[in-house]
C-alpha cells in the first residue's frame, strides 16, 4: 500500500500541475497576440520591462513561499503565522516596488531605452500584488488545498489572456494595456486565494496582509534563502547574458528561443515543490521520522524517472524547433537538447532545496548552491567566446547536474537511504533507448503533437509495467497519485484549522 504522505504529495502535485498546464497554451496565444499588436519594438520594450519586474518578483516570492510552506503545515496558530508572513512580505515587496519606481529613470538612461521608465513605474505596482498572491496560494497548499490552488492558477492564466485581448485591443496596441492586464490578473489570483483561505477559518478583523502579528521568529531563515534565490536566479540568466555580450545578437536570440521551449519542464517544479515541502514540514513537526524518510526516499528517485522523458524531448528538439519557429531559427535545435536536460536538473535543484528547507537547513541550501553563479561566470567566460551559445548551454548543463548529484549524495546520507542503483541503471538504459529510437519516427507540423503524446504515453507505460527493474515503489506512487488527483474533495494533507 502506498504511504499516505507520498500519495498526498503526488495527488496534490497532479492537481497543481493541471492548473499550471494552462500556462502553455495561454502563454503561446498571448505571446503571438502581443507580438503582432505591439510590433517588434513595442514587444521588445515590454519584454525588457517584464524581465526586470519578474526577476524581482521571483526572488521575493520564492523566499516567502518557502517560509510559508515550512511554517504553516500542522500548526494550530497558522492564521497568525500566515498573517505575520504576509505582512512582512507586503512591506518588503512594497519597498522593492518603490525602489524600482525611483530608479526607473536611471535604468532607462543606462539601457538607452525610451519609455522604459514609464512602464517600470506602472509595472512595479504588480510586485506586491503578485508576491502576495503566490504566498497566499502556497498557504492553501500548506493547509491541504492543492485543488483550490490549481483553480486559482488556471483562473489567473485564463484571465490574463482575456484581459490582454480586452486592454491591448481597447487601447489600440498600447503598452500600458499589456501591463494593466498583467497587474489585473495578479490581483485576481490574490483575491481568489484570499477568498479560499477565508473559507478555512472565521473572517479576520483586518485583511490578512494588513495584520500586524509580527511574532514569527524567522531571521535566520530569510537571509540565507534570499541570498540563495538571488544566486540561483542569476545562474538561470547568466548564460543568456554572456551570449548577448560575447556573441552576435542573432545567437542570443536562438538561445532565448531554446530557453523558452523548456518552460513545460519548469511546470513540474512549480507543481511538486511546494507540495513536497508542505507535507515534509508536517511530518517533521509531528516527529514522524519514518514517514519523512519514506517521502524523501520516493522524491529523490524523481530525476531518474523523468530522465527518459528528458531524453525524448532532447531527441525531438530539431522537430520541435522546426514546427514552432521559422527556418531562420534552425540553430536553436542544437541548443534545445542540452537545455532540456539542464532544465530537468533545475527542477531537481528546487525540489532538493525544498527538502532541506523543510528539514530546517536553510543555511545548507545557501552553502551548497553558493558556488553555482561564480562557477557559471567562470565557465561562460571560458566557453562562450570559443563555442558560442553551445558553450553556454553546456556550462549550464554540467554545473546544474554537478550540484544535483552532490546534494543528492548529501540527502542520501542524511536520511540514511540507499542509492537505487538498479532503478538508476534501468532508467538510464531506457533513456538511451528512447534517444536512439525516437529519430526513427520523423514528423512535421501538427503530427509532432501526436508523436510527443504517443512517446510520453509509451515511456510512462514502460515504467509502469516494469521494464525498468526494481521501481515497484515508483509505479505504486504514480498510480496512487493519479487516484488522489482525481479525488478533488479529499484532503489528505489538511490538519487542524
């Protein structure tokens, strides 16, 4: 029988992934719409403003969502704790937004981009709204409401698409309309999360994010995580920055296009990471060492189970690029294959860091990942001038997996787990087989979707029926996760209110 905590993790992750999956079609439609409505220059200006705001949003929200996932599960005073976290987040995010507004003219002058300051001043309003929406959404997951979190995510992406059509169309392709659509969809996400949270407890006298309950002792928690996420986000973007500096602009365009196609893999991390942390934090707080060990043992097998899917994506990279982009983007195919495998490593970095955070090892997270950004800078300085964009992709791939395997070893020792050698070898052999066989079926156009769907189903079936030796546990977890994901009214992770 599959353990309850593991079943809860997989069921919750499937729910969140179902909502987050809408980001793919709605994102593609939005990108196509904006690129046509705004034109190349307008779309480029919007992308620059968005990249600056998103970088700040991700760093801030990641720190506080990790704190939320670590402190809320299994606690009786979760309302007060959540209020303290939300209020602190509001202060920090508001301060960052104000700082961006004040420095917007300087950023515009530095980049030499007219109208950027005006966009940044307006776009900065989204920072506290988005960050609070993410934090409140993870609070729902921490209280066992992954299904409600999935509904909120789906609502945000759908509303963003519709609001883009409404605002940008009404303003005749004005950039302000695009920014207002983003801000409005973030506000919808926050309001929906607040509505669901209020259903878990009696209404509070003040809105949650205005509460002044600042009695959460988390100073030693926030500093290492803030530094960790700053370094990680720099690592994620450093390769593209270096290509832009040392290579022709077209090569940077190919690299950015390849990175955009790895978004689907990032959804796995978005779906499963907060659920893992919430459940593991609950087990740790309850003193259930055996349950925690069982959960960690199942989670650390994830990269090997996902490896055949990454190999399948890498082997079809040429067909994917040819279908989505025009022929001038053909060099993107060479970059997509290593970046897909690197994206899988980044998923594992997020999951491993969540395990350490739930284990109250925030300082370990910083120390173990601190070398990433400096080593990436050194590797890119050596490889990009010589190998171009491919050198940047290879440096990201190698460094990410070195960190994954290093932290993997530490987790095995700390939790007294054995290396699943037979599963590792089996999944490795299956990955090699998939990578070699996939090119035999070459497709173009919409038939590529059929190939991708059939390939993923075949790989999943092979894993489930037992081609890969000794992964009975994984097969049971997947089956149980599907069952739990279908039971939207069940709440395996819900503790006391």
